[in-house]
């Protein structure tokens, strides 16, 4: 089944009062862009990307912890699935869910407005750092029993992103 936020908008709200992630990422990118450019000038492209990568990943873990703390009754893969409304809000992603159980949540992203937005902003070369690298580590903060396997992204030129989340009985060591 194909699902967009417009189709799911009336069904439930993942976190009342939250702005969509696409809107949030656009605002963040506007703030990060000049800082990143200055870092790049002072320390070089490779080092600037490394710093940005570490900072964004750490922020994603903290965001996961924050969402977990606000999840009534504790976290599960099902409560994690409910959060997807925030990522798809404003038609940010067009996804095709292929599996949604208590143990696995699989979907393919057919259209990614995050990638489009970063390209429009001239930030396509670091879009994977601004968004994609958050996905696997967000789980670490939200619930370390959830892991992500993904082999490709639209952001890096693939036809689709292949998200494969799994819920394990015990916390996992590795992340994306």
C-alpha cells in the first residue's frame, strides 16, 4: 500500500504540536549552511563533513531519547511506526509500506522532498549528513532494540530508499 501524509493526516497524530520534520530540516539547513561553509574554509571539506556528521548523529540520538521520554507506556516498534507521520507530513515522503508488524517495519521511499529541498538550497552534497545519517542512530536514542538496515537512498542517487527496521528482544550493538 502506498501512503502519504495527506492520506494519513486524519488518522492520528504522532506527537501533538510537533512541526513536520521537513519544515524543521529546512530551518536547520538554513542555519547550518553558513556555519558549515565557514568550517569548510577553516578546516577543509573532509574535516567539516566529519564534524557535521558527528554533531548531527549525536543530535539524532538525543532527539530519539526525547521522543522516547514522551511516548506513553514505553517504546515499541509500533510506537516508532506512529512517529513516521512526522517524517511524511507535508508530503515530505511518498512511501510504500511492505511490512508492518510488531517485529519488522519495512518501506520504500519513492519520493523524497528532503533530497529535493537540499538540492534546491544548494546543499545536496551534504544532504545525506543533514538527514539520512540520522535514521539509524535515531533508533539508538528512541529504543536501542530497534535497528535499521538500508542499502540505498534517493539522496545519494538511488531510485528509492529501502528502509528495513527490526525490533530485537535485546539492545543491539551496531547501527547503520
